[in-house]
C-alpha cells in the first residue's frame, strides 16, 4: 500500500527569492529534489485569492497566488509528486476560527457570493488544467 508522505511547499518561492538555498550532504539542490529523494510524494499548495494590498504589495507569509501555485505545481509534477490544492477563499491566512472574505467579495450578497466562489473555483481549476497540473486532491 502506498502512503501519502507530503509537505506544504506554499512558501518555497518566497524562501528562494530571499536567497534560501538547500543542501543534502553538502550538495546544493532544488528543495523539491531533496524532498523527493527522501520519499516525499505529495505537496500541499495553499491558494489565496488576492494576497496584495491596494499598493500591490504582498501581505507577507509567502505569496500564495495562482501564478505561484502553478509554478510550484509544475516543479512538483516534473518530479512525479502529486498535489493537494488548498483553497483558502481568502486573501490571506485562514483557519477554522478565522475566515475573512476576499476584498473582491466583501460587498456581495449570499447569492452573488455563491456564484463568485463557484466561478473562482472553476477558473482556478481550468488554469491548473491548462498548465498541465490539475490537482489530485482539493
């Protein structure tokens, strides 16, 4: 039986942009190659709707926007890893005790919000399919 051995790599691009490097036994390698070498077979990618303020600046915490998700999913796919896409339906961190609506959805009534969630989910999954990285789990 195969087991999921997974990691959340959502902030990897931010770590790399800040100069982070990864080594295995002194050899500099792509972080995903090292993870794969040690049996990781799944990645989790969280997705925020619009993780930027009105000035276009990131809220911090790694930019978990759609282009970042697609880039990381493609890297993982090339190494044979499977993927879990974690929709936050928010512009930043969420958890069971705190769910903040995305800026774009705050003025919507219930019916319009339902349509926005459906449309957003469909658009994201279509973008994943077009990029060749349809998630294995959502």
